[in-house]
């Protein structure tokens, strides 16, 4: 087959279907829509396009990629709060004394607009949505299955409401419990890690009366839990508390909790009753809290699915449970890498759409660009989760706590990852590209 869309007499376009209109799906649409030969359609299961959740952080990698894509409204200080005074992305304070015990520092020179930023998730989602034509987003379209018609070369995407859509490539950007991932890798299920967060976003007026309130975002570490405090854009403030249980214990608290479940501020106050006066004052001012049980899954052997016609992005590809506050940036870099891989085999001045083999090659380049990096993230996540469970019930001295804070892993490799350099390295690796091409023929029958 020389190209796709053979049933129409109109000039062909490569049709990309995206399952999910979250950060990964919207950013991918933004990255792809500059290509005149690509038609992007987003299918979202919700009946109304609105982001739920609390705060979200983007590291320099995510901020640089948004800048590269021209999403300048998301870089604005109006919605993106940054530690501009110290320029330190992560500051770690003592739970009892409030002193700064340690802090991460950028390894490269960063422009102010690329510093680590904290957002109200709704604001970031709205900033992305502003760059996508509303007619490209189809609501109440929950993914059910996808099938390949080998006679036409078309993917038929079926939704739970009984309707269908056609595409040449399907991108699963449908979250940590991704139905797209489950169709192709049924064993890739998520599991509760035992970690639960308590998230609240509210007007900063609730805490503005507190003297010595930290001006910059900070992580407070205690012997058995943490607390994150930060300003957000547009006069908002956020707190993120935590609780760790043994996920395998039959009587584990929050074992049956669901994402975004209503919480109890009195429980939150009990958890932090012995902490510093500043922390207690902040917690006492919190008007509500919601519960977010943390789940994760192990990495996939490949992101190239459906014979080279289906792939995954964001939490659907690497279900790491939001550890290191890296999920948003990982999704944004996934989106850029996918678009770059596709443009590599389908330049903007191309006179025809790619062949099936070229599409599969693009997906393999994308896989090789991103998966080694996200596999490293997942390894760190699962190792960290095990260490948290091992510490349960063990008394930790103040000296031991401070030592643990000082020897925490330096994750600059994650927050300052250069996705452009990673992509170029894969493309320039001639032996790697040859291996990609050798895999294509036998993978066309996977779907």
C-alpha cells in the first residue's frame, strides 16, 4: 500500500485519533496541528471538557517544551507560580523547625519562564485547550475497542455509546487506567502503592494572616509523612498532605478510596497536630480536602502496539502515579516526541501520506526516544515505594531524618531531561534505525 485513506478522491490527510483530552492529548494535538497533511480528532469520555484535580507541577523540561510549541499562555506568571527568589525548584524543610535542610538546584542555566512551576490544574488545562479548535474535540466518547480493517488500512475506533470513528493512528492518552493500554496489554494493571495524598486548593486569603508563611513552594519532611505548600496562580494556594500504608495489609486505611474522593479536614489536622506552629496554622485554615490514592504499574516492553498503528502517551504509557511531580512534564515531552517522530517520516512538504511501514517506523522512533527515560523513572518510583513501606512502623531519629533528606536521589536528570537531544540521538543512530525497520514486517499482524 503506497498510502492510506485510499477510499476517498479528496486529497489524503493522515488521520490521528486521540483517546483523551487531558494534558497529554491536548498537547499532542497542539504539536500535530501545524502539519497541513494531518487531521487530528480527540475523543474524550467526559460529557463536559473540564479538568478536575488540584495542583500540578511542570519542571524545566515541560516548560521548555510548551515554549517550543508556542503555548506561551501556560508560561505566564499569572497562572504559573515559580520560586523566583531562590530559583530552587524543590526546597525541603524540617517538619518541626521549618528550617531548610536541603534544596535542589538547576544544573543548567534556565530562563525565568522555564523554571519549575506550580499550577492549579484547571488553569493549565484551560491554557492548553485555548490552542485546540473546539470542533476537534468530541465529548462523551469513551473508548471501547479498536480494530484494523486490512482491506482498507483503516482503524475503526469503537466507543461505549455504540458509535465509531476511523483513523490511521490511534493514540491512547486516556490516563493511568487506560482502556487503550488494557486492550493490548491486559496484564498492565495498576496497583495501589499504599500512598494517599490529601489535596486542597483555595484562595490564598485563607492563609495570608499567617506570619512567616513560606514565600516559596516547599516540601516539609517528617519521620512518616510529608507536606507540600505552595502559592499558585490567580491568588490561589495549595497544600498536599500524605499518608503511607502497607498496600498488602487487608485492613489498610484508604484501601478502598477512589480518586478525588471527599476527605475530612479533621483527619488532616490530626495527622499534622504535632508539627510546627506554621504548619498547624496552615492546616487549621484549610477549608476542605480531597483524597487521591496513588497507583502505579510496571513499564511496558514496547509502546508500539497494533502492528505499528497504536501507541500511548502520558500516564497511559508510564503509569508512575505522579511521583516526583513529573507526570505533567513527561506527558508534554511524550507529545513533542511523538510529533517529531511522525514529522521525521512525514515532512510538512510531503506529497503523500506515509505508508504503513513508515508509520510503524515513526512509532518505533518515538518508543526509543521516550521509553528508556520513562523506564528509569518507573524504576525509581517502584524502588521508592518499596522503601516507604519498609520504613513503616520504624522509629526514626531526627538525625536519621536529616540524613535521609540529604541523601535523597538527585532527580535533575528527570526535571531537566532534554527530549530534543534524545530524539536526535535515536534518529542519528543508524544501527538503531536498521533494527527498527527489521521489526516492522512481523508486527503488522499484531492487531
